[in-house]
């Protein structure tokens, strides 16, 4: 009898969550709806646990759930929506943004996002577990996060991924800035140059340079200037990047051996493999 009671309350809870468009919801949100439905708070943990066991919802992390509606598997939730709720505040970036904007033909096997918060993933809690990049694995999908400073929250646009969720994602120009800031993530500067060359015709170059200056990293500005000059971009556009004073040389590809041809114009050591 007690089991039937909690199942009935669970169905009412799910109907109201669905009616309010809360296909991803926190325990606090479920508690508020439960009070509207006269569901005792004392039963809520049991109800949520039963819904998970029945396959009606999945637990994303502690206190956060994704619901499938009245019937199991009824609602498909876009992974971008899951990514931006798993860690808050956050925005879609890097490989996922590249693919969304059509700047790569590769299909990444991961959803990538950035946040000013440190993402504490389940893999971090496994003794002895060492990973190049920790991640959440949810329903077979891998979610990875890059921690960025609050002043890096710019160059974003909002898109609807479905009828319920609007998320933030780096726009094409900001996505290219991340290519230069995290070149190793994308396979090195050689790969990055190929992506930028294909993307250039569709980019707002003035905005791209403004973003580089706002990023406040001299080495990134110098790399961008060098890259754009290789593709014969108007020298007048590059003046703001060239005007940045840099006492020390930086390397075009930081992950490659520290040897190559010094470029005094951009204060860069051209250390790309031939």
C-alpha cells in the first residue's frame, strides 16, 4: 500500500514537472511542486528514488535530475541543456561550439563547456583514478568542462535547443579565440591553422580582434596576429595586435619543442613542424 501511494505521488509529480517544462529539475524544484500537489516533503526522497529505479527519471548528479515524462523515454533532452545545468554558470564551448557553428567536419565524441566554477566529477572521487580530463558520463555521453575566469564570460550567444531550453554558446569568433587559447585540445597549432583557414570567410575579423584584446593574454594576441598575417589579412586590421608590447618571445605551438625561427615582428618563435 505504501509503495502504491508513493508511485501515485510520483506520477502526479512527473505530470506537473512536465507541464511546467522542467525536464531537468533540482530537488528544490521538485519539493516546491510537491507542496503544490500536497506531497509530504518527508516522502520526496523515496519518490525520487522510485522514479529513478523505474526509469522515469535519471539522476544527473546529487540534487539534479532529468525527467522523461509520464512514460519512460518519452522526452529526449538535448545534451547541451544537460551540460549547462550540470555545472552552473556555464556555456557550451570548444569542440561542441565548433561543431554547432559548422567550423569542423569532425564529430566530437564529447560535449564540451566552460564554467567559472570547478567541476567536481564522479571520476575525481575514485581513488587512484587519473584522467587527462575528468568528465561526467551520462547515458553514454561524455561531458567535459574547462574552468575559466569570470572575465572570460564574453562572446556568447543564446540559442534554443528545444522548446524548453535556451543555452549560452560561444559565437564563431569567440570559438576561434578558444582554438588559439587551447590549441593542444584541438590537436596543436597545425590543426588549428586548418580550421581557421576554412572559417575565415565567415568570420567578423574586427570582432575577432576585439575578442583577442579582451582575452587579456599577450601571447594569444600575438599568435592571432601571426595567423591572420599568414592568410594575407589587411595589415591595418592587425595594428591593434601589433601594438601590444611583449618583452619575451612566445611559442607558436606551446606543446612542441622550444626551438624554431624567431619572428621579431610578432615576437613569436615559429616552432611548427614542417
